[in-house]
C-alpha cells in the first residue's frame, strides 16, 4: 500500500474572542500528531480571525481536522484552502 500524498492546506477560522480559544484551535492538530507550519491570530473587537497552515498534511486528515475546528466552542466559521500537492519522494 502506498503512502498518501501530503497536501498543503490553510484553515481560516473566525471565532468569538475568548480565553482559551487559541489552544482549543490547535487541539485537533495535536491529537493527530500534527504541527502547524504557521499560526496567526488577530483580534477584531469581539471576534478573532486565525490562520492555521500546514505544508505537508496527510490528505486523509484534512476533512477530520476541518470538522473538529468547526466543533470548537465559539467558532463561527471555517474556510479551508488547499494550497498545492507536494511531490512524493521516491
């Protein structure tokens, strides 16, 4: 069985700004042994916008992480952007 091709993905999250939100956004990655390549968050009044980017995420985990992000308390929306497929090493 071949290894699935890793993909680059960016999740754009809009949520209510609250204490504890940022670690809750990273939990879906941590429980799958994934580390974000970039994480950026900006508070805009009562809301917070966060970008979570992974440059080589297993393709089969993308929808799982997206679903988990949508379930985080306070999250109002999640937009997923597939950036590009990475070449498979021989």
